C-alpha cells in the first residue's frame, strides 16, 4: 500500500479525500431514503441509480487511491456502473414524460433531430426522424447495448489480464487493449448519441422537471469520468507526467486521476441532492394532455 510511505501532507490529503468520500456516501444514503419515501415507485429505482453514479465513482476512486494494485478492478467496476446509468438516464427522460405511450401521444407528429453530438453534430444534412414506437426502440437499444456489452468486454479484459495478455497502458496494435478500448469507445459514443437525441426533443417539455440541470450533471460525470481520465492516462503513457518514486509515470497518472475524481464526484453528489430534491407531486408533466379529453367532451 502506498499510504505507508506518505509524509504528513500526503496523509492529510488522503484523510481529507477519504472523508469527502464518506460524506458523499452519507449524502447519497440520505437522498435515497428521501426518494424512496417521496417519489412514485415507477421512477424511484431509476432516480436512485442515477444519483448513485457520483458516490460509486468516488468510492471506487478512493479504494484505488488507498490500494494502488486494485486500480484495474475499481476502474472496471466504475465503468460497468456508469454504463448502466447512461441507460437509466434515457429511461428517466421517458418516464418523466409519462411513459412511452404518453410520449408518443405528446409528440405524435414530431420528429427527432439526429444531427446532434457526440456522433453527428456536424452532419446538419441528416434527415429528421419521425417519433414512432420503432425509433424509441432504437434509442433505447442504443443505450441498452452499452449497458450489456461494456460489462462483457470488461469481463473479457479481466480474463485476459489474469492470463497476462492484457496490459492496460500497452496500446500497441498487436495487443488486445487498444482494440477493446476502441470498441468500448465506439459503444460509448452511440449510447451518448441516443441520450443526446432524446434530450434535445424533451428538454422544453421537461424544463419544469429540472431536466437541463440534471442533464448538465450527467454530462459532467461523462466528461470527468471518461474524457478527463483518458487524457491523464495518455499523458502518463507518453511520460508527460513525471515519475515520483515509488510511483512510475503511469501509476502517478492514475493516482492523480483518482484524487481529482474524488473531489469532483463529491461536488456533483452535493449538487445532485439539490437538483433532484424537488416536490415532484407539484410538477406533473402532462397536465394539458390529461385535460384534453375533458375539453373534447365539453365541445359541442
């Protein structure tokens, strides 16, 4: 364990980051109890899953910080959980619209704009797709495939790693790490694309549900957990992060990424508690849809 060789400032930093992780866990537990009591059962589990993303990533980063040899397992655990959360966020947007049937009625003549990030933000010539049961199925499949295939690929990586064939920072074309990472990256882009398409359509309707701040928090988790960590690991692989014995460049890069994630996920956990802790019974999303049948009956 690295902690045995720490000086006084290092121990203080470790203690502070560990305390932040514990506070994040306690904040999440308190929020989960509130959601369980106040939120309808149809949305309860989805919202708890999404709120758990930041404290879970913070916890895995804290374990990896204290036990450096566990970094691969903690990163894989956070990756699997994050893949599930992306699918849950798409399902939450559908649930907040009243479910699939109500969403289809609401946007009966609407169209999805598929020229959105991260895949097709520059392809403005792409046609707009009608909102049907089939297009909703493809959007849900876009995130569901990530929630299923990423754990499978991570399991394959662990099997290869235990056999000595998988080296996390060896990105040569002859090794499996490069190809598995590229495939996971492509799956990630398709999943984020599906969420982006749905958000672009429902953001005005669900503005009263605080969907824009919720989506912003979700985007921050994506950027910090995926992009930030990848950039730091690339810098470490290229020796741009100097080694500091007993840490090599790659180990120090992983060490820095974990410490940053603990602080960032702590802030996101606290902000999520504010954003999601709303009076949901005051924010019924489809009141006008419920009033339409009554209006039609009164019309002579």
